[in-house]
């Protein structure tokens, strides 16, 4: 099948290359000229494990191409995906749908013959209806279907998630031609018996928000348990294991930490809150989750200030990890941003090292000394803070760390190390939710 992917970001690029790997003929389109030029030169604009090889293979096989002007690809496509960003609209927290509708209008002007327009971007309930209305108005003659197919991949494991998803959700594919098109696109997964859930379009749109909000809530719940553990002398990791072994709860998303961040949970929880308020059915649990998480991210810097003796003015804080989670370079809404800004405001000097995120971090942070490796980063530090649990921070040479720092104070926001081990090695060590 011929596929046009509008938007070649984390989702568009990963979905595009995976569809190509399934055997489809894919054009990934983006307005960002630099991004497309990089991809054409074989350079990846984002970091995602195994992405580069998969892109190279599929380009070499002639199944994957990149374009800034997608007119030809859109005209000839059987399915056109919209995978553009839907960031929080400034001021009110609603999803900003301007990129989605701009892409829909481009498609409307160009599509030729029966076309399935598939929204992969995360969009509020009713966006597909509105897109369909606008398209019909622009092209009363056209034959098309508007389908919702939300994406559930996780950055850092995106290729594996796309190729082995827990489920695929398709909304609004009532026309047998649209349904057949979607089945054909995901055929390799169909054969693997991946559940494909066909629903109404509005239901599909809501499933994505309901899933993300639930996961955000789960993280926030264990974070609150961690705070309680600290007060009552319990261990949150054992609490998480003790509850997670219950199948009804499940072990995933029970790692206490500095609060959720990233490009999805913060904006999607906010957008769901707004949708629900406007629909007259407020989701109070999600509203509370948003507030608790915001407060948590803001409070993380306080832990670092506290271990430093109550003030960090003129002190050097070394941050190991900046991205919102390991195996990505994505800095959007990362807890590190709040931490750095709060510490700088308190007068600290910040050094940082992140295996993949420093390029992105430099675009959004200023006055941070970016280091070449973890040992250069901790050199002469008054406090070391582990902010992201990259594998390479799990097995640091602690002797070398101790010799390099000015004072052996460690704040571990990801519970990478064992408190007894750190104390034995002479560190004053604070982690999350552990005695
Ligand atoms: P992104 O910002 O990485 O990429 C979006 C891309 O779309 C950008 O490169 C931008 O230049 C391009 N674009 C915008 N308008 C365009 C147009 N008219 N024509 C061509 N290109 C255009 O965003 P992302 O992280 O890939 O997210 C995309 C959508 O997928 C969002 O709705 C997001 O919520 C959702 N989503 C993201 C993830 C994730 O982990 N990042 C996971 C699931 C769902």
C-alpha cells in the first residue's frame, strides 16, 4: 500500500519506517527542511534505539522516502496519516489543533480518488468529526474516510512498541474500504494475533487520553506512597513490588521518582481535564494528578538544597541525566528543567551530563556546563543528583565518584543505588521513598 505520513517527528518517523518495514511504500513528509535533509543524508534527527539501521535498510530497499513537499505522495496515497504535534495551547491547556487542521486542509486540497485519512496524533474527542466537516466543505466531491488510530508507542522503546503493540485501536472505519485499508496496513500484526479494536471514532480518540491519564495517575499514586514511606519508615520499592504482584494492579509504572514528564503525559492529562470540564463531567482524579505532579517536580530541587545544608548559593550541583527518561533525547517537560531552573534561581552552578539529551537540553537551558562524561560531571561537585536512570549510571565506579566530588552528597531521584551500599561507601545518600 502507498502511505503518506505527514509529520516526521518521534511518532511519524517511527510509524513511517515500521510501515515501510512491513512492506508498504512510505513517504515521510515534514515542513522542517533541516530534518528532511538530515534524513536524506542518513542522519537521524532524534535518538531512538535501532531507528537508524531500520531507516537505512528501508531506504536502501526503496520503500521509504522523505519529502518536504508531499504533494505527489499525498495524491497517490491509499492512506494518509496525520502525525503532527498537538502541544498544549498556551493559557488554557487545550490541545492546540492548528497543525492537525492545517495538515487536514493540505490533504483535502490534494487527495485524489478514495483516500483514508488517519489521525495518529493524539487529539481530543470530536477532532475527527471536525476534520471531516472541514474536508467535506473544501472538497464536496471527494471520496474519503476519516479514521482515528492513536499511537501508544513509548519513546526509548518506540520501534519495539510499534512492531509488537499490546493492541491497535482504530476508530471510525465503518466504510468497508477504510476497514480493509487499516487491516491491510497492520496485516503483519494481524497475523501475530495482536488485538485490533474497531470502535467509533470518538471512542478511539478518548481511549488514548484515558490510557495516558491512567498511567500518569499510577505514577502519581506511587509517588505519593513514596512520600508517605519517607514519613513512616517504609520502603516504596517493596510496597510497589508488594502491590504490583497483584495481577489486578500490575508491576509496571510503579517506579517512584521525580514526577512524570515528557512530551505526552503533561499535555494529555491537561487536555483531558479541559475536555471533561467542558463536557460537564470533570475528571477530578486527573485534575488532582496534574496538581500533585506539578508540585512534585517543583519540590525535587528542595531535596537537593536540603542535602546541601539548606542553601546552594555558589555551590556546584552535578546532574546525571537530563531527559525525562532513558533511551531518548527528548527534553520536553522533563523534570530536569524544573530542577535546573530552581537551583539556578537559588544561586547554584549546574554541571550536567546526559548520554543523548545534551543537544536538546542546550536549546532550552542556559548557563549549564555540559560535560563529556559522568566523571567529568561530578568533578568538584558539592552535590550529585541522579535525575534520569540511564543504564550507564547504574554501575558507576563509586570510588572514582567519591574521589572526584568535593563533598560526597548524592540525591538519587530514581532509586538506582541501594542506601546501605552508598552509606558503606561513605556517601550521604538520599533517595525516593526509602528509609
Ligand atoms: P514531534 O513534534 O516530534 O513531530 C511533529 C512533526 O510534525 C514536526 O517535525 C513538525 O515539523 C511536523 N509538522 C507539523 N505540521 C506539519 C505539516 N503541516 N506538514 C508536515 N509536517 C508538519 O511530535 P511527536 O512527538 O511525534 O508527536 C506527534 C503526535 O503523536 C502528538 O499528537 C503526540 O501527542 C502523539 N504521540 C506522541 C508520542 C511520543 O512518544 N512522542 C507517543 C504517542 C502519541
